[in-house]
């Protein structure tokens, strides 16, 4: 990306699990930066972060922080985005928002570059990054939608604790050593920081991610339903989701059953996956090769395997989809969007 305009960039939530990955990717990808502003709450203001060998002091995020900022990447929670993204837009910034704040706003494009890159052009200042579990699923399903059409998706997720932020990682590590030492575990964060009841995550599986809605589904499950339809631009796709937290640090795994509108050959699906952008096919049962969270961690791709036809429904396909939730599920998808904006300007 040489001979390009350089941008004033802000990362909001710079000290968080996602923010840290965004900063790492901006450096690794040599993003065309003139000035980088790192923003957090008052708690972490003053922290120093090294970027390209130089120390940057993290500042408290305020509306004035966005004076002169051209691209702002937000990952500091929905309330912060709601409060500060409009202030950043007023000052001329394009915001890429990792939170749930604007995803279903009809004026805000919800973008996975491999699926609907053209939607970026409709932005009015804010572009939303979808939910991590949705991103990896739609990236893998897009080639099937284009080739066969999709009528139905049934997904069960096995989501890493890093999806709930840096404190949830600390909690799982702490609880694991407490259990191994035979000590009492006192859960403090999961399943939902803002709710009173907490559950042990070490050596456990929790079928709740985010708050329950009136319909009995959790917010995470409803995000998968609504966001999939919006990104794939097809309200008729039937989606049902069960989202589960598992004691894995990085990488969400998903069991996805997809019903296609037209008959398919498994070999053709394999070829589609092999050639799809951002997808790596790992599907060799004879040699016990399939996607694993431990292998996906730290990598940008979405890994697909365990491809097999449903036993009762000839247009039904089962797949196993794994990706690092902090990379493609958050930071990498956001930086891909930022790179697209940088190239367009
Ligand atoms: N983790 C994932 O896999 C993932 C994936 C997609 C989207 N997201 C979304 O990204 C957001 C951040 O997630 P995370 O996992 O990175 O969380 P995290 O590790 O808890 O980090 C939160 C970040 O937000 C900052 N922050 C908190 N309150 C703030 C305030 N009032 N003003 C400014 N900054 C504030 C924190 O700064 P301090 O250090 O000062 O507290 C920290 O930098 C969430 O909305 C989440 O839903 C996360």
C-alpha cells in the first residue's frame, strides 16, 4: 500500500482483547498511517503501547479526541460506540464499529468483505463489523449461497472465552488453576458480566452467551439470526442458533447444518471451499484432519471441514467451521474494511 495517502487513525478500546489485535494488524499490514491515536477509558489512560518501535500513550476517549481523525476503529462496547461514533463522524471520521450498536441500523452497512464488500459504499459515516460467530459462518456459506441458494441454517457454536473480552480470559485461566489445585472457584465474569448469576467456565460448558430475550433465545443467538439475513441480503433464509461458551481461549468452532435450494455434489462443494477467498479447507477424515481452534488461533482465515451430506435430506449439508474470533471475527475483518476505505480514497 505504498504511494498512498496516509491516514490519521484512532483505535477506541485500544487496551482490550480486540483493540490489541487491531493495533497488531495495522502494524503487520503496514497500514498507511500518518498519526495513530490509541483511546480507552480513564482506567487505562496513560498506558504506553509500542507501535512500529514507538511508544504511544493511551488517552481517555472523548468527543474531542476525534479532531482530525479520518478512520476510527471502535471496539470498546456498544455504549461507547453509541456515545462517541456520531461525534467522530461529525468531525469527519469514517467509523468501523465492532460492537452491536449500529449493526441492524438500516443506514449502516454490515460488512464481511468476502460476502458483501459493495455494501461499504452505502455508508453514512459508520460501517458495522458483524458479530464474531456470524462473520465466520457467512464467510464459509457465501460460496454455497451463490452456487446453490440457501433455504435454512441450523448452527450450534462452541465459543472461546476471549469472545467475552480480556477479563474473561483471565477468569478462565485463574479458575482452571483453582480447580486443579482443589480450591473453591468463585465465578465473577461469565456468562454475562452485567447479570447477577455467574457460572464456572473452567472444565465446563455454558449454554448462554449474552442476555436472554423474550423469545427464549439469547442475544448472541438472535445476532446470528438477524445479521446473517442482513449480510447475505436474504430475509427468507431460516436461521436457528444455539450459542455455547466453552473453555477455549481463542477460536470459535461451529457445527453448521445448511439446507440448500438445489441439489449438490459433495466434491463440488469441496472445490468451492478450496477456491473461496479467506477459506481454508481442512477435510481429510482418513488422516484425522479437520479444523481445530488451537490451529486457527492467530490466523486470519476461516477453516472448514467435516463436510458430509445429511442422512435424511439430500440437499442438507453438515460442516464444521472454525476461526479465531479476535482475528476474522473482529480485528481482521475491521482492518480489511479499513484497507478497502484506504484504497478507495
Ligand atoms: N472479543 C471478541 O471476540 C469480539 C468480537 C467481535 C466484537 N467484539 C466487541 O468488541 C468490543 C470490545 O471487546 P473486547 O473483547 O476487546 O473487550 P475488552 O477486552 O473488555 O476491552 C474493552 C476495551 O474497551 C475500553 N473501554 C471500556 N469502557 C470504555 C469507555 N467508557 N470509554 C472508552 N473505552 C472504554 C477498555 O478500556 P480500559 O482498558 O480503559 O478498560 C478496553 O480497551 C465489545 O463490544 C465486543 O462485543 C468482541
